[in-house]
C-alpha cells in the first residue's frame, strides 16, 4: 500500500488529512509518518489496520444507509431531527478531539510548553517590578450650580423697550456640558501647569511644568515646547465622567505620585472656579459698560423730554379749549413716561450687576473632596503575571501544534 492510498482511506472513512492526526490515530510519532511519506510505503502491520478501518467504514455506511431508508419510508425519522443529532454528535466529537490533541501535545511537548509559559511569566514579572509605571488615582465629585434667572427676567423687561442687554448668565458657564471642554482647554491646562506644589513634603515647591520636564538642560530655552508637551500629558491624566441620572461630575486624576495626585485634584476644582469667575467677571464688566452708556443716553433724552413738556406748558397755559394742544400734551407725557420706565429698569439692572461684580458666588459645589490614595491602581502585579502565564500557555500550544506542519512545509520547499 502506498502512502497516498492510506491518506485517501483515512480521509474518506475518518476524515483525517493532516500527518499529525494520522500519527495519533495509528499511535506512532509524526516522524514515523514522515518517513512513510518519504518512502511512499506502509509497513504490513499498519496496512492491515488501515484495511480493517476501510472495511468497517464500508459496512457502517451500508447499515446506516439501509436503516435510514427504512426509517424514512416508515415516516418515523425527520430530516431535521437527523441533522440536529448529527450536529450534536459532531460538536461533541470536535470537543473531544480538541481535548485529545491538547493532551497529546502536552504529553509530547510538555517541556517546551512549560518553558514558554514560564518565560512569559518571568518577562511579565520583570516588567511589573522594574519597568511598569506606577499609577495612583484620586477623584473629586462636583455639582455645577446654575445661576438665578433674575438677570434674564430683567433683561426680558428691558428688551420690551428695545434695549438689548447681554445676558451672561451663570448657568451656561457652569453647565455640565461646558465643564469637560473647559478642563481640556489650553487656558486651563497652562494655568494648572503654572501652579506650584510641595510634592515631596520637603518645603520646596515646584511647578507642574518643572515636574513633568524633569532636569532637562534645554528647559529654559525651549520652555514653550515643554509646555505644549506637558499640557498634552496632563490632559490625558484627567478624565471626566458624568452621572447619567443627574448633573454630578466625577473628575479623576491619575499620576505616579500619591501626594501629588491628591493636590492636583484639588487644584483642578480651584482652577475651574477661577476660570469661571474670570469669564463671569468679564461678562459683568461688559454688561456694566453697556448699561452705563445706555443710561447716559437715556438720561439726556429724559432731560430733553422734560424740557419739551415744560416749554409746551409755558407757551400754552390755556389748552382746555383746543383738542390739538391736548393731544400734543398727551404725546409729550407718554414719551416722558416711557423714558422714565426705561431709565428705572436700567438703573435697577445696573445695581444688580454691580452686586454680581462684587459678589463671589461659586458656580460649582464640591460634593466629595479628593483623598490621598492608599494603594496604586496600576500595575496589578499578580493579575499581570497570571494573564501572561495564560497567554504564554496558549501561545506554546499553538506553536507546538503547528510546528509539525511548518517543518513539513519547510522540507517540501527545500526538496
């Protein structure tokens, strides 16, 4: 019997094609199968086994075909049930074959598998002990507080008289949608980098920019370059998570120093409040300037209206008998009353805006202050080593399983 005839019989009867599978079926090593292939001749002992497999397969097929036809004629077997049972049997056989393949591989190549697995675990251990960056986290929870609607109400009243008052309300600058973008802005990051911290509790304060730059020789020369690089790093260390059910924001800072990460988390809240106040104060000053200029113009118009009414009454002391003069007097009175109402509204708005300028109301409230972390969150040494071990085990199984085929392909290429 030739090697190709054996392959054809095993392929038809047992669905076996690969050399490693043939070796396991006949309980010989892959090297023996490879020798048979090179000689294209099968020993008589194994020819008999293969012929028995062929006869048994033919007999089983005849029995199965006749039984299936008989049951089908009686109407007791449905195609769907047969297909389902065959699928279940195939799945069980596949699982069984996978387990057997893994077992035989481990039995034959256990030294290689164990060596590769321990190599991965050793490399992972060295990495987490000496090279993996240590990360600490600290989280602060804040609630953005919207401003009152009084300014908008007064602005609405003033708009009825044709006055457009810029309504820089607190609710938009302190909204939950704006704060995440505010934290990622260059203005915020540069301001935070400029803050100084006593990182090592030695009484010496250094800025975050100096901390990130280290002892670089070109720091003073290329300070702008290091600032941009540090701001990108700092932005990646600050994450924001919004609660889906309410407006609570959780700001998490991740750094490699427990004391520093706590202080930076506190500084984040302070810088947000500082920037919000600066923007609010700028809006308030712009608003005051507009109202002040408008009041001056209205005051001039009001004085002119009063003078016009005064002159009209002096020139027309007896107007009861003249309907035209009465209508003119009513028109002057309406104009004067309208200007008085506008001036009163502007005066009220001016005083309220002055109070906003002097006041220092916070736009955010701190729900939970940050804490100094007691333990690092990364690296998790035990988990990392265990994961590396599992990964190395499966990689070694994969390599040993395909090593036979790789060797055969290499030999065929060489030949």
